[in-house]
């Protein structure tokens, strides 16, 4: 009798409450990102002007003996500001992945009954991808002083290329997540998504920061990101494999995303 009451309560009250809360969290996250886009763009313009001014003084010989001007990161910010920005990018990405994981977990708990959970997760994936694509590198295209072609020759060109390729993965996953609600995807499509996640993990294995050339704690953390990405790829394959009968397999993907979100949210640099 008690079990029947609990099941009835979970099937009626919890999904609706979770749906409302998750929707509000997703909307709030998108609003925060929109606000950051505006403020970060103005900050980037100021940093670009300062970098151009510094370059002009160096060419005229005014600051050629100033050692502080030579230590500025490629973004044009001070080393402390550049470090804080890197932390912010990792931590904000981690919080976003945690939101996506909770949305997918709610979708699994409710047996895909609420379309808004899938749509919210997909839109959050897309927002994260666009955010990373635009703001990963302040010194290069699309918001930095370097143009698109010029960005391939800057000192951090390798990082810039890797960041933009990795930013496309959340965009693809967002489209896949939303399409999954309206049409049951073919196993081939799930395998393609798993392959993309595998490529992301491989990219994280070889990802190297210009200011961290050795295998220090920063690079070790990225290796853990890669291992978690491989787990997420495996969960995508197992979820669509009918020969794998374990009842808990639908929850492997949300659990993998929760792990990745926590790793990013507690990133240290």
C-alpha cells in the first residue's frame, strides 16, 4: 500500500515540479549567458584597444625596455585576469553540463514523457557550444583582434583550433538531443554521436596549453576530462544496444555528464 502511494506521488508531483524547476534553471542559465555575452564583448574591445596601443608604443621604442609588457598573455589581459578568465570558462561550462545532466536524468526518470526536458537539454547544449565557440580565445577570431586567417598564425593557434573544434561537439549533441524526442534515432546515429564523443576525448588527451607545456596538474585534469568523455561515448553505444539488457543503462549517460560537470566545476589552475 505504501509503495503504491509513493509511486503515485512520484509519477504526479515529482515530474511536474522537476519540470518547472529545470525549465527555470535552463532559462536562467541562458539569460546569464546572454548577459555575459554583452559584458564580455565590451571587455574584449577594451582589451583589444589596449593591446593595439601597447604594440604601437613598443614599435616606437617607448616601452621596449619594459619587462611587464612582454609578459602579457596573448589575450592582452594581465596574467591574473587571464587565469581568472580560464577558470571562469571551465567552471561555467561545468555548471552548464550539470544542468544538462539533471535535465537528462529527469527525462530518464519520467520515461521521456515530458518533451520540454529534452528540448531544454538540447537548447542548453547549443547555448554551451555557441558560448565556447565565441569566447574560448579572446585574442583570436571571432571576437579577438586577430582575424580568421590571421588566427591560424598566432602563438596559440593550436589551442584556438582545438577549442573551436571541441565547441562544435555540444552543438551536435544539442541537435541530437532535441531530435531524439520527436523521432526515435536509428542505432547508426547513436554510434555517430558516440564517435564524436570519442573524438572529443581523444582531442582532450592531446590538448596542450601554451603556458602549461609539461604534464602538470592542469594537463592531468584534462586527461580525466578525456576519460569521462570516453565513458560518455560508451554510454551512448550501450543505450542503443538491445543486446545489453541492464536496466540501469539509460542512466549511464546522465551519470557520465554529472562526472564531467563536477570535474569542470572544480577545475583548478
